[in-house]
C-alpha cells in the first residue's frame, strides 16, 4: 500500500513538473487593440496614467500601465482576467468604492478594445 501511494505521489510530481507554468495569453474575441489606444486617448486615461503609446500627457496619479499584461492583479485586488478588466474599466467604483479610478464613459465594446490594448503591454 505504501509503495503504491509513493508511486502515485511521484507520478503526480512528475506531471506537475511538466505543466506549462507560463501565463496564458489574454485575448478578447473581436476586440481591436488599436481602437483601444484611440479610445484611451479620447477619454483621457493618460491624465492619470503613463501609457505606452500615448506621449502626452503622462499622468502620475494612477500607476503606469507599462507591463500591464504581466501583472496578475488589477488594482492589487482583482484577478487580471478579461471579463474582470472590462468591468473595472467601465465602473471601477462599483467594484472597489474607495478607488481613485472613476467610472469611465465607455461602452462594453470600447472597454473590450481598451482591455485588448492593455494586454499588448507586456514590457
């Protein structure tokens, strides 16, 4: 019995060692990252955030969005997943009332495009 249990544990460890531990690419079907950048420029996201691709202004009150795609969390409290990010972009205060991030004048489609652009920021 102990030998079988030991073999089962060894096999489980070997399978875990072979698993791909890289983060899966975050994609949003039908979203347009280029339009997302244009939307961010139009609604003024760079008034608070430094955003690669937008030269001016370069806001400092919110975090830099460089490398956003590699961050596992949104605002340090929510999983960085497309559906969560889209909700956050549209109405962050409904998710975290004390946040400094305001509700944004974005449609669902625009928020998906912005999220698609943010997921291109991996450097």
